């Protein structure tokens, strides 16, 4: 039907400059129906040619029309792009054109500022500001004196010995002794290293400040002297009655522990196994099986002690949580079609050095799969007021800092790319709220516990990552985060940023509930593999609202608010400082210890088993 042929009384009040179907028209229809007056326009900068902005054969302009719904045409006499469409589509198109112009400016070294330009003279400081500035300068001068040798013998002196380890000493001294300088200034203490005796001499006017400096120097020494070594443990929960175990192939529709490309996933499906429980007559448990829970408690206590002690003095991002799901066997002794005892699996398979397993956290593919769990938590838990909240996790390869324009134009190799993860939340569609970028994401402690009686097992992970600084406004990850936005449908719109190459985008929708002393999180995870998305032009923003996620799953985890609060204090540590928490807070209090942790994980695992049927067993 051609709506233009229909007569309508409404034609009298329509604005002749507003098109009826601007965002749904084909190119040929648009050419016929466009009015001479565009809805809006975008003027090309004088230093840019049409091909700079629109690409060869107007390819970028065609991509903008396809993704935004506008019709665009280059007006050569006015050196502008004329735009027809609804207001939202035009805003998107102009934002894309602005971003192209910004990328061109970053590459154009002739536009870089060569020297100081004329500007307004600085205003005179007020008397109050002058006094404040004088005090600031006086403080700087006082602090500078501690960066030199003491002018005279000091009343208090201490010595701190370090082992003659060249690596540790090199880290302590660093170039220009920058770390030691911070301790000197903060504690107002003179510190001098004697390379012949491997001792640091500390001297000052106040004994309390001297002790503070010595403690911080000791903490800094321990931080560099302690090695960080990842540890794993594969445990079995003690069953109430005797059972046997058997390898089982992954069921159809089973979602693996990690996302991989389809070709690789098919190979992994053939190789991996899960454990199937077989009931047997007789409830008499062996002494070895009866001791499993006690052994597990000791193992968890030992590994957490090691992990927490390794991370306590680090100013890193630290996280600990319990996840639920299905244990997948990845590298294991081949014993298909053989029934195994709990003792065999616990002592002879799980303890082998080459044995590898992982928790597959998916417990549902749709929200309906978890309806019963939502009802349970609303009845037996405390729902958080901001449910649900959404964030985006972007896994990328990037340079830590922006490559200078001169070197980019010369295509100079600027070093190896870093693997990073950036998490972003939004205040509104066009305004980025909080964001954080980390690298070197590592599982320091990885403990999994297989439950032979119930469908869902659990694992406990203590993880750390190195946080990128937030003070470089031109860093690739910062420019990416600040220029990201949301589409009308709530999907991420990724800007194209130099030196930042996103690979995986994960949209996380999280519902949180208080349960006992824990926080239960239900997370809907939608994943896009950007390496599988074919794009005509990489210079334009990518709107994920036009692309279906490559994987969708629901998962459940639990943690304590006190864990997050304690670890958050590590981010504010100055050189040599220690956080207020100790290992005792996690491991030897009535409410926080390995036994209580195991009990609560087992208890909520039974809730899951009762409320959430296995998604891969559904017809």
C-alpha cells in the first residue's frame, strides 16, 4: 500500500518538513519522498575533505544510514551532510560523525598545539589564597629536607636489615627511590640504605614517627619478598549414604564453564565429562569418607590462609565469592563405563597433579528457569532496593597509554598489547557513571567442592587484579569508557577508540538478596563475541542492539558484604601501609571460619537443588 495515495484529513495539519517514514524508508523511496529542506545537517570541519569524513565511495555514510535509520546526503556547495529522519536517529548520526572527526584530529599532527597561545592573564590571588599557597610551599620545603641526609645527628635511630636479595633490594630502592621518598615524607623520617651491610638506617626527631616508618618499610619489604603462587583444591562433600560415581558425557544443551568459539566448543564437548551419582545398597560409610568434611575444612583453612596473607599488603583489586553450578572434568584419567567409589575419586583422581576441572556456573537459560528461586528469596531473604542493576564488562586488548600521533602516523610498533577488563555502569543512556579497568586478572585460590547427593556443587575463588590509574584522561580505556553510551533498548554502544580493541562484551543484570549473613546474587549474563561480528567500517560506533548475544545464561553466587568492605580498604593503601583487616577476621571468628563457610554453601546448594531443576534435563 502506498500511503501517499491515500486521502486523509490529517494532511492539513502535518508539518511539510517532517517526513512520515524517515527511518523506515529504503534509499530509493527516500530519494523520491525527501523534501528539499533537510531535518538537520552536519558541517564538515574546514580541514577535512569529504573522503576523510565519509570514507571511500561514501562507505562510512552508508554504514551510518544503515545503523541509525537516517537518510544522509553530502551537500558539496555547503560542505555539509544533510540529514533526514526522526530526532533520535539524527542525534545518533551526528554523534557518529563527531566521533569520526575526533579520530581524524587525533591523527593530524598539524593540529597539535605547538606553543603557548595568547590568553587571558591570570587573575590576582586573594589574600586568603596567598596565605594558603604560602603554607603549601612551606610544607613542600619541610618535606624536601627528609629527601636528603640529616643536617645533624638525630635523637632517635633504628636499623632495618634486609637479606642480600638483589631483586628485592632493587624493588625497594626503585629508580630515584620513589617509594622510600613517600615513606620519608609521610613519616618525617630520614632513611638511608647501606649497600655494604644491607641495612636501612632510620633517624628522626620523634620516636613514634620512626616506628611508623619502620613498620611501613617492613611491610614494603614483605610485599616484595613474598611470592604470589596460585593454589587449587578439588574436594568432595561427605554424603549421608554410600554412593558410586561414574563419568558421563555432557548432555545436549550443556553450557561449558568458559565461552569459546563454536569449533573449539564442539571438540571440548567430546572430551569433557561430568560425574553421575549411582545409589547403592547399604548406608555404611568408610572411615575415609566420614573424615572428608574435616579434611575439607583443614584444606580450605590452609589455602585461604596462604592466599589472604599473600594479598594483604597489596593495593590491588581483591574479590572472594562462592559460585554454584556443575563440576566439569577437563583433564582426567580415562575411566569411562567404570563405577568409582568416593574414596577412589577423592584420593586417587582429584589429588593428581594433572587433574583439571572447572565449575560450569550456568543454572538456567531463561528467567523462567529461576522463577521458583526468585520466589524463595523474596520470601526468605531481603531484596535489595536497586534490583535489578545492570553493568557491562568489556574484555579488550589495549595499549596502557595512548600512542602519540606522530608515532601512529609512522606506524611505529608501540609494544605489546595488554589484556584488560573494564566494567562500566551508566547514570542514563548517554552518561557513563562508574567505571574501572583492571589487568592481570588471576585466580589465586581456586577450591571446588563436588556434592555427590545434589545436582549443584560449589566453588570458592579468591581473585586479584591490578587496577589501572584513573588520572590519565587520554588513556585508551578512559576514552572508551567516557564515550560509551546506551541505546534506547539498553544495549551498549561501543565507540571506536585508538589503541583499544574490545573482544568480548558481557552485559550483566544482577538481582541481590540478603540471606543469612550472605548476599545472594542472581546474574543474567549476555555475551557478545566481537571477533565474530562482521563490520563494514571499524571507525564507527558499534550498537549491540542490532545483534543477538552469542551466549545467554543465568548464574548464582554468594559472598559477604564484610569481605568486600575489607578488600576495598586495600585500594587506598599508601606505600608500606597495611589494611585494618587480618586473617583472623576471615578464618577464626564465630561467624567467619572454614566450617561455617562450608555449611552455608552446602545449605544454599540444597535450596538451589530444590528450587531450580537442571536446565539441561528439560525436554
